[in-house]
């Protein structure tokens, strides 16, 4: 299969994730969209790795997954904490740190 | 023991005395402090005599020794030793300083007895003597500057001794500031000497200077002029003289010791000590001589009209130092130093007598209110007369021989220097007039109320102490002794001190009678050997001719004073009326204070005010608050971006990265 298809799929996934972050207000959905974007990147990494013929891109993708897992842990922890304090689960409402 | 060991002891005793009195002021009873102070200086005097004896035991050519205890500072190429230089000149000064100081300590022992700050006074006084001895014994320019600055401080501390008196603290500051101007001159001179010759040691400087410098080269002239700035500030010569009359705010023994007998002659000593340099810069020496002459005449004319007893004597001091400066500048070194010695005697004596009278007047210093003390205070008036005769150069007294020797030397040099002879004799006439003006106003006549009180009841007039200058009430708690001053008649130590000085004032001149003994000249001349000018010597006949003129002028001056103030007491007032402009001019001291105020103080204040209003306000403040404005303004701008909407941050991020990616894509294709 040609590399272009992988790139196109990856770009589409990335665009979907980015759009999701920009338009949705729920922190859970934003977190999901972030994951989609990270995996779009992973897809591109793996595709390029196949194309070049070594394993460096795949190793890098695994590192990204580890980072993504950490990020999800912290993100979900924050969301639970926000929920417990009965704050609105809406990123537009949570803007106390504005300048 | 060698001369240098004795000289070290001379330095040690006053220092120990000062420290002992200062540290033990709580434990020591007042009288003990005075006794320790007096004994310390007395011992120093004895050691000075021992140094003299040991120096006299040597060949005249070999009478100079340097000695050092340890290194004062030793860094790259600079090796300053804590060293002294003992030669006839320094021993001569040591003897004058310690001798007169011993007597003045003795006088203070009685005079200051009722003062609350007795310990402080003696501690300061001993410290002053130590500093002065350090100044005259120093073996290099660095130690000289140390001593020079120490005496400046001692003078400040003693002028402001009655520190609740505003006039006294102001006078102290004035003296200190003007002295520091002189210190700067001296320090710069020392720097230049080091730059040119690479050493601070006297012996090396004086050895190298004639080889390195040619006559009247600009560097040596600059060095000498800077030395002169120091000398003039210390010795109250024009235009640095205005502090001296104000310094009379200090206790009278201080005026007597520091501002008549010793400290103010430091400038004369400096010129004599660096005579090798001045011989290489005749222009600077001539400038010094002319400044001395100008001071001599200006001060004498002011002394003619001063009504404040102590200030009149202070102007007379300036005038006499003018003679000394003329002497050591035109080459009459030993004559100048001899005048320094006799002046120390009779001027210290005059101040002591004035102090006694002022005490009897309950701190009133105005001679217009004094009269008839001849009857009230026999001893004081006799000694004052002795001092006055010596100051007026009455034939046979000490001032007669010393002053005329300087003028005879000026005649012997001839040419331009005849100006000094002529104007010097004119100054001598003025001296005789103003001296006997004071004496005729104070001693004879109908006793004033205070004198009458002394005659009737035998005790000193007690007035409530008000500062006569400002009218403010004196604070007797912190030292101002109030009205219970002691007067010479009633205190044995004061009588002894004044008696010895009166003897010196009358007869000290006999050691240097031209053609007869000339002890001082023979002792000091080896120091000044090797300088071109030392070969000029007035003949004995010429000296006696000068003495005869001097005698005539002195008698004429005394006669004029008698005519004006005793025979026709109404003439001075008439003269004052007739020449009121001149009188006002003289009474305001030639407006020197005003001129300095106008030329230096006001511009300095204006610059300060300008700096405060413009530079400080706009430049310095502008720099500081401008930085703050930039930072806070920038912060305000950036804050707008921090909206708190997470999604807008994300948009910014994405758009930014997309832009970057687009840019790289476009630029790579």
C-alpha cells in the first residue's frame, strides 16, 4: 500500500481531534480528542517507520503511548477532582486563572 | 640611648596619656586626669630634651637619623615604614610643642577645673599633642599626612568641645572642612612626589629631587603649590584663613595651644621641612612669600578694629604666621623657625591672659566692656603686658629679635625682596598699634563693674551664662563651665604656666642675638645646608641696623596706640566716624567670609539644588520609574491574551503550528 493513504488517514484523525478540542466544552471529550490527535501522530510514526524500514518510529510511538497514558491519568484525576468539588464540567466556565 | 629612641618615647607618652584618660574616665577623679595629662606631656618634654642632648653630642653634619619600628604598608613597589626622622628641625619643633603644651596643660588644670568634661578635655588635648608630635617627627610623607589629619581632627574636637553651643559646633565644622581642603592638597602633592620619585621617605625624596627635577619644572612647581595648599589651610593663610577666628569658640587653653602656639605653625614647619623642594621651585616659594605678606597685612588691619578680645589676638596670630611663612619661603629658614618659637611663647601667654580676663568678665569677650583690669588683676595684667611687649617687638624682648631677623634676611636678598622688608616693617607698626590698643583698652582706666567686683569682694563675677554671639542660653550640664572659671590670680598652676611663658616671652630672644650667640641659627643651619639660599647671610651690622629700625617702629607704634587710646581717648571714635567706610570694611574682615560664601558655598549649593531638582527628579527618578512603567505596561498588554478560555489557547496553538508547518512546506518546495 502506498504511504499516502496512511498520511491522509493520520491527517484526518488529527484534524478531527483538533476540531473536537476547539468545539467541545466538556473536559472528558477534550481529553478523548487529545487521545485521537496523539494516535494520529502514532499512526504517522509507524507508517514512516515501515517506509524507512527501521524500528525507530515504532519505538517512538510506544513512548508517545506512555506519555498519553500518563496524561490521561492526570487529566481524568483533574476531572474527578473538579466533579467532587461540584464545579461545572465546562472548560469555558473554568477560567479563574485568566489574566 | 640614641636620639631616635628618645624620640619614640616622646611619641609614646602623650599617646598613653590620651588612652589612659579616655578609658579611665569613670575610675579616675578629675584632678588625677589632669595630672596624668600634664605629666604625660611633661615626660615627653623631658624625652625631647634628652633627644636634644644626644643630638648635640654628635657632629653637626651627622645630626640626622631615620628610624622605623615596622612596615606600615608594603605592597607592590610601595614600602612605607612607620618611621620617624630625627634632625635638629624636628627636635626643635618637638621641644616647642611639648614645652608649650606642658605649660598649657598646667594652665588648663586650673582653668577647666569647674568643667564637666574635664576628662574629655585632657584626653583630647593629649591626643592633639601626640598628633602634632607625629606630624613633626614623621619620617615620610604618609606618616606626615596621618599626623596632619589627626591634628585636624583634634582641632575639630576641641573647637566643638562645648558641643551644645551651636556656634562652637559650626566653627568646628568650618575648621574641619577648610583643613580637609588642605589635606587634599597635601595628599595630591604626596602622590605626585611618589609618581616622580617612587618613594615617600624624606631622606630619599630630598636626595633624589635635585637630580630628577630641573629648577622651576612644572611638576616640582605643582608639587610645591599643592604642598602650599596644605600649609595655608593649616596655617590660616589667605584665602583659607576664615576658620581661625571662628575657632576661638573653643576653650581658651585650646586657642592658646592649638590656634596660636602649635598646630597653626604646622604649615611653616612643612615649608621648612620640604625646603629642598621649594629651592627647586623658586616661583612657588615666591608665591608663598607673597601670600604670607598679604596675610600679614590683611590680618593686622583686621586686628586693628576687632572688638572681640580673643578674635583680635587670633588675627594677630595669622599676621605673625604670615611673617613666618615669608621667612621660610624667602630662605630665612632658621629665622622663620625662631619666630615660630618666640611666637609660641608670647602668643600662648597672651591667650592665657585673655582667658583669665574673659573668665573674670564671665565669658564676655567684648573689649568695649572691659577696662581697669590693671588694678583688679595684677598678675594677669603684668604677664599680658610681657606678652604684648614681645608681640609688639619692644626692644630686647623675644619678638624683637625674631621678627627683625626675617626682615634683615629679606633685605640681604635684595631686589624684589625689599618689598618684604618695607611692608614687613609696616606690618610691625600695625602690630604694635593693635597690640597696645588691646592692652590700653583692657588694663588701665576706671574699672568696669566686673573688675570693680573683683577688687571689692575678691571673687569672680557670676553672670548667667548666655552665649554672647547668639544670646542662647548655655548648657552647663554638658561641659560649658558657666561662670565659675578660674582666673590666674587665684590658681597656682595657672600662675606658674603664665610666669614661665612670660619669662620666655621677654628673654627667649637673647639666645639668638645677632653677632653674639645665635644658638638657634647654629643649631638649625646644618639642616638647611646644601640649599642655594642658605649662603645668603645678612651681615651682623645690617642686622643691628634692622633691629634699630625695628625698635624705632615698635616704639612709634606703642606711642601711637598710647596717643589714641590713653592720651586722647576720643580720637578713635572720631577716626571711625571719618573713615566709616574703611572701618566697616575692616570690621567685616575684608568680606572674606562673604566672598567665599558667594564664590564657593553658593555655587556649590546651587549645583546641589539643581542636581536635586533636575538630575535627581528627572534623570535618576525617570530611569527608575521608566523601567517600572515599561515592565508594567508590557505586562498589561500580555495579560489580555490570558483570557482563561482553554479552547482559545488550543486554537492559538493549532493555528500557530499550522502556520509554521505551512511556512516550512512552502519554503522547502
